[in-house]
């Protein structure tokens, strides 16, 4: 069926393999798009009247792969940063303006207030001394002149008492320790994303039969770039994560991309 024609529409499911062990590192099954681009440059021999092109050479062939994932995962964050995630207790900085119950925010209908004695119930136990906690009247948040003097303030577990704040709505800034299951991702200036072998599976639709036929793309030497863009927006579609990759020449076969319909 050498003259058969096919339509390509379905996104690929992608697996990355470690270049040394040939074991899978991460799989992407929630991609929105996956596109391959191959480019080259041309140089010419010119001469004669009008200096026309006489001979053409193509050089500097390059290929890139761009994949857009609808979701982000711990593994994909590690992939970009080049640093393994750490699991353990981390310091969390808190700005509390509402009441909390069992670690859950009760919402704007429950503003944080001090009682008649100035006692404020915090959502979490601070990991600092009372003098490191900042308390403002709600209407004067972040105003230096309105900051309550913490001299004489007391802290007992999650109960903070500031006598001067009695019966007032307040904003409290403090640090607390997360659970031991917190995951930390670090992006620094010294580590970069790695190089992997990619295998992508999709289907092509046969024009004549209307049936889908399996199609596999293999890139034996793929360098992920360390570019990352995370979007946070109040409206619109959810943010996606785009991975930009450079296709390198395989050291053994010289191949850059292999595509198999089967």
C-alpha cells in the first residue's frame, strides 16, 4: 500500500527513557499537542550574468520537538529543573485573614478577629517566637505605623494574645512548619534539564479504509531545554506546560528521528 495516504491528528503518548540504563523516567499521557519541526539552511553557488543560483547545498539540519502538557507533575518539574524534588518539612509563610478549622480555611464569611481579651486563634502553630509574628488591624494591613507592638504578647500553641487588638479584625503574618509530606522543587543557576531517549505512540488514519493505524516516533537523543513558563490566571483556560526540546544526532546510527507505521 505504498500509495496510501494518512491523516495525522491524534496527539502522542510519550515515554522518556534514561540514556544510560534505558529504563523509563517519565511518561506523558495528558499532552495537548506534540509537534516535530525539521529545518535546514541553504547555500548556493552563484555566477554568470545576473548572478543566478547554479548549485544548491543544504547544511545545518536541525530538528526540534515541542510538547504541551495539560497537567504538571512532580516528575515533569524535576525534568525541567534538573534537581530531584525533596520531600519533608518546610517552612510555610502565612498571611491569615480568616478563621481556620482543622487546617482548612473557613472562608471570607469568617474573618479573623481577636476576642475581648485580645486572643487570636491561628490556623497553624507558628515555628517562631511571638516577637517574630506581625499583627495589623485589617483596615491598615502592611502599614508600619499600624503594626501592633508585640511587647507583652503571648503565644500558646495556636493561641496568640495581643491585648491591644481586643475585639478587632486583624491580619496576622507568621511562619509555620508544613507536614512531612511537603514536596519542594528548586530551580537554580547551576542545574539544567537532561538528555533522554523519546518514544511516542499515536495513530494515523488511513484515507482509504477510514481506520486508525499505529504509528511510533523514536528520537534516540533528545535534549530538553530548561525553559519553563507557569501561568496563573483568574479566568480563562487552565495553564498548560510547554516543553521545548532539541533533537540531537544519535552517536551509533546517525539517525535523528525514526518513524514507524505498523
